């Protein structure tokens, strides 16, 4: 039995316009706002409604990856701050932003 070590999805980052790029399978997808495009040699091709219905994993992978990237950036930013965690939680509790 042979198994492949190549991952199905790979986050390629954001470009200078703020568009998110992911490789899913052997195709590269670009998310511009809420629209998703396939990168081709002839130019970007919009993912149609029929393709979204046939391949719902395209949008779900983008949403999952974007949520992960936001959590990752928040963790990096919170490590840089000099405010301890217990003080941050106490402040949010005093302001009423979180429950008891």
C-alpha cells in the first residue's frame, strides 16, 4: 500500500491586493471578496454556482482556513502585548463583554 504525503489543501497566503490564495488538489484558487476564481494560464475563471453546488468543499476550505489564519494572527498579537491574560480577562468581565 502506498500513501501520498502531499496535502490536499495548502494556504498560499495573501497577495498585495489582499486576495487569499489556496491550492486545493492540483488547482490554485483565489478569493477576491466573496467571489472565488480558479487561476488558469488564460486568466482567472470565476467559480460558477453549478461548480459551488458540485464542489461545496471549495468555499468550506476557504472559510476554515481564513478562520484559522485570524486565530493564528490573534495569538501572535496577544503574545507581543505586555498585558497578562488574567488582567485582560478581568477587564473584559468588568466592561460586561463576557459572561461570568
